[in-house]
């Protein structure tokens, strides 16, 4: 496949109005938070890190617990490698995308944090209070699903479409005396490379209708070949034209409907129908 040039500077620079509002709200609410649950998608642990959010968290005395989410959709061996690397700097737990209930693997780490904070409050003669959590991350990394799991009911909207959580969020009571606050997904304002854009598209973090679909689909097809996962596609297609033809997505005159083929590919990637794939393995140079 041909190598694609990097996008022009203005191509993938955006910051929708609702994200600006969400960012201001998040900055204000961080002042009353004890623990931030920072969600990453296990399929793209590098691209699902929000650099501006990380920078903001570094400036505040708030505990962080990194959640490597959707491990059931990622390659188990690659997940172990990523978890090992991330644990060099952060406290990390691994969670599946939807299954399970209650605090699960979060219970032990949160209990330890609560005990530590309670001792600090006691030393300052402050009254005991519930542990206040905030769930943060990019759109579609599973924040609302995690919130619903924590509180044991559908308190937040979930779905395949990014941007379902908007507006001011409220405290929701959870088990073991915790309070949880959901936040809208906030995408960083500039996507640096075609590869990063493709990975975010594959995992549903950006809307497929606002991107160069042909270029992104081509990168994903190439990435599947590099990861030796092309066998999961019809007849191991290595181009969008070939994929559309194998799927029978033909227009009048036998012309391949590449737009439809790209949509099919994006949906297959997001739904995990191509199998457990980690788009960003460790210790590997990024393809252009």
C-alpha cells in the first residue's frame, strides 16, 4: 500500500464548542475530587491518553487511578505489555468493556486510597466523608458504562456514538460509600498523525463522518496486514477497492462503493468483530 503524507496542519485541528464548555466544567469540578479514574482504551493505550488532561492533573493534588478498559477487545499479550509499562509510572487496573458489576478490580485500590485520605483528614481534624471519584477520558472509552457499573444502575447514557454525555454532571452514589461524577468525553484539540486518527476512528473516539474516510480506511487495512490480522477480512483484502469487491459493494457498472466499504470496516473494528486487536503494540515505531 502507498505511504500517505502527513495531514496539513489545519486538517485535524478542532475543538467543538461543547468540548470547550466540558473542559471548563471539568477544570472547575476537579477542585472537589479525591480520585480521578483515567480511562484508556486497551486497544490504543497511547492514543487514548489526553496530553492536556494529563498536564492539568499533574498540577492538582488529586489521586489518579488509570483504568485500562476494554481489555476483552484487545490482544491479551499486548495488554500485559502495556499494563507492565504503564505501571512503571501509574497505578493501573484492567477492566472489561461491559461485563461485571460493582467495583470489581477497583475495589482494593480505591479502599487503599480512601484509607490514606481518611488518615490525612483525621490528622487535620476534618470529618470523614465519602470518597469522591471522577471518571475522565476520551469520547467512547467507556466512561458512562463504568459509571453505570459502579452505581449499579443506568445513570448515564451509553452507546456507540461518541459525545453522548454532555452538560453538567451530578454526583451519583455508589457502593462502599463513594460518590461518582461522570464527565463528557473530551478529545484533544489536535490529532497529530494519520496513524493516530486511524486508531481513534477504529475505536470510535472520533466520528467517522468528519474524517477523510478513504485515507483512514486505507491505513487501517495496512495496519491489519502489519499486525498479521488481514486474514480476518474477506479474502484477506489489502485495499479498500479489493475489500468492497469481495463484499459485493458494487455500484452501477461494477464500480466498487468504497464509501460503503470504509463504513463496513469502521464498524467491524469498533464492534470487535475482527477479533482481539491492539492497534498500538509496545516498542514499535509508528507507521506513517
